[in-house]
C-alpha cells in the first residue's frame, strides 16, 4: 500500500517537473520570437510554479486523507496503535514487577515469623 502511494507521488512529481520544463521552453520560445517580453515570461513561469506548489500541497493533503481513510476501513493496525499497546505493556510489566516484589517481601516476612 505504502509502495503504491509512493509511486503515485513520484509520478505526480515527475509530471509536474516535465510540465514545468515544457512551460519554461514554450515561454523561452515566445521570448526569443519577441512575442513576449522577458519580464512577462518570467512572471508566467513564476506564477505557474507557485500555482503548482499550491496544488502539490493540496494533492498531498488529499492523498494523506485518502490513505488514512483506506487504512481505517481496512481496519489495519497503525504505528500509533502499536506504540499505545507497547506503552500499556510496559506499564503492566512495571506494575507486575512491583506486585511480585511486594508479594515476595510479604511471603518472606510471613515465613520468618
């Protein structure tokens, strides 16, 4: 599952990179042909990159929500679940150790009387 998500994200990044390069090439061609001023071309490319960054953040958020939704529906154990259980086990082991020591001390006191 994680592998699929990574592949989707890498594909998206690759598409954005290729598209950005294509936009840059087109704008450079227009500037070279004097159909567009260099400042205008730079502004177009900068606006495109800024828009792409915003969309990337939005896409990542949606992808994260989708993955969390799928994980929840599949009833998959999460790292958070495992960490919570590990903490509970540690607490129980600590309590058990205390109780065992107290019982051993009480038994020792009872046998010496």
